[in-house]
C-alpha cells in the first residue's frame, strides 16, 4: 500500500496544510474509524464528535477548525468539503488492474488502430477500422464496433458495448454493462394505428387495429463529447438518420436511457433511471433528478433543474426549476400540493354547508 505525506496530498489538492507535513498516511477513513496512519475525512463541523471518538492523528478538517485541540498532529484545511472529496478520491483512486498491452485472449481486427499505452483486457473485441486513442483501458468482455472512433484516456469497465460508427471524445469513462449505440425504438403500422387515432380523435376504434409493426432501422449512430461519463446499465440509442448526441462533460448515472435522435448539451447531470424519449433537445447545464421522464419531440432549455420523479411533457424555457408530474414551475407545484392536501377538509366543509342549507326551514 502506497503511503503519501500530508504535504504531497495538500499539494495535489491545492489546499493548505498545517502541523507535521512529513507525516505519512496510507488511506482515508471515516472520522470515528480512523487510526494512526489513516487520513480522517472530517470536512464539516458536524464530524467533530466522531473525530474525537476515533484515533486519527491526521485529518482533513473544515476551515477554522482547532485541529490541535482535537488531538491531531497534522491537518489539511478544506474550504469546500465536497470539492475536496472529489480531489481526495483521485489521489487515493484504486484503478482497475489491467495488464499493459493487448491480452492474448482479446480479439482485435487487423484493420483497427489502437493508440500507445493501451491496456486491453481478456475477451475484448475491437471491430474493423475502429480507431482508439492513447492510454485506452478496457477491463474485460468489452466490445467496440466497426468504424467506431474513440479519443484518448478511455476507461471501459466489464461488459461495455460500443456500437458501430459511434464517435466518442477523450476522457470517456463507462461503467459495466452500458450500451452506447443500441437500435432506436421506432416502429410504424401500415395504416394509421391506435396511437395515431387516439392523438387525433381521443378514441380507439376497430378501424385502427393492426396485426403488426414495421421496423424503422436506425441508420445514424451516437456522438459523445469529451469527458463524458456513464454509469452501469445505461442505454444510448442510435439516431434514425442523424446521430444521437451528448455534449462535453455530461455525466449519466446508472440506468439512464437516452432515446434515438436526442440531443443533450454540455455539462448536464442525468440521475438514476432518467428516461428521455426520442428527438428531444436538452440544453447545457441541465440537471434531471432520479426517475425524471421526458416526453418525445420537446425542447428543454439550458440551466434547467427538474426534481426527482418529474414528468416533463412540454417545452421548458431556460433557467426553470421544475417539479411534479406533469412538471410545472417548482413554486406552483408546491402550492398545488398544498391545495391537494387541503381537499379533504374542504370537502367536509362543503358537505357541512350542504347539510346546513338542506335543513334550513322554508319561509317562502
């Protein structure tokens, strides 16, 4: 296990360190579990009691903490805890162990091009004319289709599937069993079907019954920008004609589905179980909370935040906070929810008024 000095860690984080900067630590730990040789993570005042209960001699603490009074011999000061946590996770990263070069049990097409410094694990398959940049890492059982192009510093965990003709920028990180470049869910009936009739008339009759569906093949692919990251079990569909596109720096949580022809902008966060239906356009810096559903053929502007479980079925202007299903402005949704909770009391009041009116003597 590699040990680092407090000074080395502080320099890597760009943070201020105090006390014995030559002290060495081997790992990070929760404050109450930390022992000598650990770096306790106590970046907020709420962790003070836990830090005192542990046996840490070094810790990352909040700005202004009296680290000596808490019995520490060294400390790194954290002005912003979550941001420091990001940095510390890189310093102590436990990267997957992949042997350098191409594993003898991997299958690389002779026309494929792989950049320098690659580490390709067993049972990986790279298709014809695929181009992969420098320092690519593929853990095992990954597939890259023909004519795919991927930039430098790629990391694919086990079971990732990259489809044919996909274009992916540098710094791509993808967790296990995600599929980039699946066929889009697109079918049509020979005659107008029940969905078309329902949209047009609000009814379903025997006239719209069909015996089957004709597939619309996805002729496009998927284009991802630089520094895109995807969680496990995501599914990104190819475009029907043009490519499905996801912009630079966008991050997808586990179980996110992006439908065919969708455009997602830069630096977006799509949380777990988000589903985006086909041909929708999403701007930059959009945050969609867990289980948000987005209808097809709509536009969501930049800097939109949608709370978890929101159902977005119409266009959303830039800068909106959305909530609810159907989604509306957050303040309106809260007021609607309050009104909904008041309905039982309101019904009782109306019933009481009806009873009072019905019992009133007739004086006509």
